[in-house]
């Protein structure tokens, strides 16, 4: 044991203090560098989206010089906005006296939330009675009537519709069969949203849960889609439940059996209703493997969800003799790019490439090119020719792309514009939101008379269809921003940047799943309101704040652990 006055006995404390300050300074430098990188990279992202998107919004084409000029003008503004907004802190809630701080929190009533949400959807349901049956319903009904199913549409959704239509011998009315489907969907959607709010009450606060209830009750998207027969509605509800339960798992100490089971089931149901979820989940799982143990547990639940989905789908396919899906659904962007290149730069095609175009597109389908909708070209695609020689199609696409890359860029931007930029006017050829009953959509395949909607709300339905649903409320100054897809995506990107800025790695890893899902939608045939709906439903997760005792305190604890480890 050293002498108390020995120089060596006094050095450790001094060195420890010096090491502590040095390590603290190094951590502070890394934090400042990370924040600066987020600011500059985020500003570049927004400026580029503006530079490209604004040109497509105005003229349908981009120019390199105009892109550079608009980027340079937008970048300082985007940087200044992020510099301010990323440092904005939400005001802390203060306890109202000692008694208030000691009083137990009032429990959140999930059943009450379910009843309130369901009741808020009833007015639109009565207007659109017995519900809106559009989009893919006609194709699904034809499959049900013929007994020949395929995976072009989610099989589980088609079978749910079949179950409702099979009740015709009981109800003796296809109108009542449609009503049955609508009520089932409204119940499932309301239940998912109520469970999501209950989860937010545990992971964040009761106040956050109440605000989420108000959002699910009053946001126009939820009202119109609750009674709209499309796979996207149920998919969005289960996806929102999956994301809120992931947030609860991230903020909690452990993943309980009940939490893990609900994560797995909601994730599997989301995968069953959209293949996009499976593709996004596969990449997301790789991200979670790089995270801590808590995130890996969530990843295990996500993996089980994907496996369960594949198993259920395979079983249903064998039971119903369902044919596989068509690969053309994954080639919308290349088809659009080739068709636009043929329209804008036909001189770029050699003789062999012209022959290949005629081989892959029946009846010169590339001449039907619509900048905002891939369906006219997609439906002429020769899948058999592609499956015989996929490399020939790949060589054709690459060869033409090398010769006219700007045309390829414009073809992609025109289809994906609403997902990239807060557009001035909804440009797509397809209606923004389809509502109502297409003539004979449910009855014609069965040789029955069409369902006729009641006349009491005919005038109101006509107004809504013409001024809101078909155009995304483009003519209504404030409401149009509610329906604007680009604004929603930009909000999502901001909260992802905010998580990076705060160094909240777990929250960031969780928010990557909606971004990955968004990436799969960019490859789709069109951008309509129903494709935006999953991201609308997950907005509460992006806005969510951690419960009391977490957040900045956790970061201080993390920094202290880093310092202790360094010493």
C-alpha cells in the first residue's frame, strides 16, 4: 500500500479526471459531427426532391440545368429549416402538485376507444351504404364465381369476400352480403386502431393514446376507407398495430409472451394482405440483426410472422388450387421506362431492340404509355416471353437505359411523383380514392341484378366524388394538404432524421420499416390514396414520445455508461 503522500498514490485520481474529461470531449465531438451530418444530408435530400419533383409537377420532365439551379436555391432554405426544427424540443409536462404526482395514472379503456372509433365511421358508411366496392373487387368476384383463384390479389382477402358472398342463401340479398363484409372490416379496423392506442398508452402516455384516438376518429382517410373494400385497408390497420406494438417492445424492458404473440400475429396478417410487407420485412430483419438484444427479439417475432404468412399462404393455395401471381407486377418501372424511351427517343432503339420490344409487349402495348399509370402497358406485357428469357429483357432495359438515362429518370418520377413531392395538383389518370359501387361488381358474375345505393345521399356522394375523392381535394386550399401524399412522406422523413439527430438508434431502426415499405411502393404501377394509407395509419408512431423517465434521461445514462466503459 503506497504512502498517502507518495506521488503515485495521487496520480490515479488526476488521470481519471483527465481521462473522463477527454472522453467526454470526444463523445461531444462525435455528437456534434453526427448532428451536422444529419442536417446537411437531410437538407440535400429535401432540396433534391424539390428540384426534381417541382419540374415533374409543372411540366412532366426534368432538365439538368434547371435541377442544379433549383437545388442550389432550395438547399439553404432546407438547411435553415432543419437547423431550427431538429433542435425544437417538445415542452415537458409538469406535475400539478405533489398529490397529482403521487396519484396513479388513469387506465386507458381500449373498449371505449373501439366504440368511439367505430361510431365515427358510421356516418360515411351510411352515405356509401352498403359500402364502397371498387378497385380490385370485380376481379376478385370473378375468381369467386369461377372457383379459379390466383395470387394476383391477396388470397386471404379474396376468401374473406367469398365468405361474405357465400351468405347469400341465408340473406337472399347481395346487398346484405356486402353489408356483412363492410361491418366485418369496420370492426377489424376499429379493433386494430383501439389496440394501437392502448399500446401507445403503455409505451408513451395516456395523453398520447387519447390524441391517437382523436386522429383515428377524425382524420378523413379513416372515415372513407373504413367501409371501402380493398386489401389496403385491412393491411394498413394490421400494419399500424404491428408498428405500435414494436414501439412498445422497444420502450419496454422485455418482450413478454403476449406482446410477442400479438407482434407475430399482426405482422403475419399484414404480410398475408400485401407482399410488399414481406419484401420490406426481409430487409428490415437484416437491420435488426445489427442492433441490440431487444431489437433482435422483435426481429425474431417479425421472422416468425413472415414464416407464418408463407405457411398459411401455401396451405390456402393447395386447398383452393390457386395459381401463382404474375411477375409483371414487379416490372412496372422498367416497363414504363422502356415505353417512355420509345415515345421520346425512338432513334435510340436498334433493330434487335425493336424486335425485343415487340416480343415483350403484345400488340405494341408500349404505344399505350401513360406517364402516371403503368396499367395500360402492364396488361400487354408478355409474361411467357419474359419467363422464357428474362436476361433478354434485362439486356434490353439496360441497353436502352445507358443511351437515354434522363428519359428513364423522368419515367420513374412521373409515376412516383405524389410519393416524392408535395404536388400542386394530383396528376394521375387514376382517381385518387375510388368510392361507390361499380355496376354489377358483386352481382354480375352470379347473374344477379346490380346493387343500387339508396338515393337519400345521392347529391352528397356526387359532391364528395367530384371535389374530394377523385382529385384529393385539389381545389380546397387547406383540405388538399390533408390528402397530399408528398407532405405525409416528407413528415415521415423528418422524424427519421430527428431520430438520427437524437442518436436514438432503436427508434430509428423501428422507423426504417415504413421507409422500406415506402421503397417497395415506389416500384408500383400508380400512386393513389389507398397506397398512402399505411403511412397515414403509422403517423402516431412517428409522432410518439417516450413515457416519463425515458428520452433524455436514457441518453444521459447511455453517455455515462460509455464514459465508465472508456475509463
